[in-house]
């Protein structure tokens, strides 16, 4: 076995010599903590849930755009093991009604209660008894038919990246924007239309032949979302976080189609390909 190397220091209080196996200077500690922060930030950025594209259509039919926005944000807080709503992966205690109101930015208790009861009544949220640290506790859980964590063989799902969705939501919440939940609802409305290979919004998101991809126009998105052209264009142009946009416009002559940022929604396994990343990472003037 390799001998452990040590450095000798003196304990200031007693003058007693002590041996330290390793140590960091103040500068080294700062660099170490910064590296930890960056690694932790990257891990958080890659955490995702699965959204079932077919079943999401049921949710869309039964909720308003604002309710869809709240539901999209809520599902980013599900626990891996039981789909319970928890405040963080480090704190597996289930969310209370007050916690749900806090993460959604709703201060009115009666409004929080109304939304929770609505989700429960429609079956998108369920109450279960789960075990936490050996104790049985009640929890609000997202219905796994719609959003879940874990492994799946289902190809008709979208990976929704939790940290980015929360940042998009909180970016405008901090500006006291009244339209923010509806903006998130707009994102929910486009979930069933994200193409597997390209992240293009289209009518046939499971099509494998690029020549037959039927891309959505702005007019199509207006019909799907029930919004006028001015509102749709405003959301497409303004939805962003940390300087990055949620949508990229692809212009071919007089036609425009849209790609969705793969750091927000993505369907394939692994990392997005470099070409798709570049559409959103490249900086123009």
C-alpha cells in the first residue's frame, strides 16, 4: 500500500505539531468551490422529466392555458422514486399546499387550493401515502400517465429539462409579469408537436423521412394555441432565459418554421447533436 504523504503544521492555541494529509490555500479553496458550483450547475441543467406526448393532449383538452403553465412548472418537482412533488432532490419531504403556492408564485391561499383541487379532480394530481425516512406521509403526486422520471421504452415522449423550465418561469415572475403562467402554458401546448430528430414543430413529429416533415407555420400555431398572430410572435420572440431563446426561426423564402431549444425540450437519448445546439448557442449581431 502506498504511504500517505503528510504536511506538518502547528496548532496555534497550544503550539502542538499536527500532521495534515491534505490542505488547500484560500485561493485553492475558492477555485475548488467554484468548480463544485459549476459541476453542480451542469448536473442540475441536465435533470429532466419525461412528458408523454399523446397523453399530454388529454391535459391540453381539460385545462386552461394558465393551468397548463402551472402544471408544466409543477411536474419539474417530481421525485424519481414515486412521482411525489418535493422541493428538491436533497429534501424528499413532500410539498405542502403552501410549498406548491411558493414554487408557482401564487400568494393567495384560496387560489392555490383551487388549482390543487382542480388537478386532483381531473386526475392529473393524485394523493398517495409514501414512505420518507421510514415514516408514512401523505403526498401530492403527478399522475405518471402524463409526466414521470426513470427509464422508458416509449419513443413518444419529450424530455423536459427541469432547471431551464423553472428559470424561464422565474425570469418573468421576477419582473412581475402577469402573463407568465400563460407563457408556460404556451410551451405545454407545443409539447405534442416536437419532431424526434430535429426539434422542429410539426404536425407529424414521429415522421422519419425529412422530405415529408409537415412543419407548423405561425398560422398553424395560432390555430393550435387559440392565440392571435401578434401574441404568438411575441411569445416566440420573448420567451428566453439567461440570454438564450426558447425558439429559433428557420426561414426558407417566404416560409418560416420553428425549432425548439433542445436545452428545454428534447426527444432523443443523450446530448443534442452539435448542429442543433449551435442553432441556439451561436451568438449573432
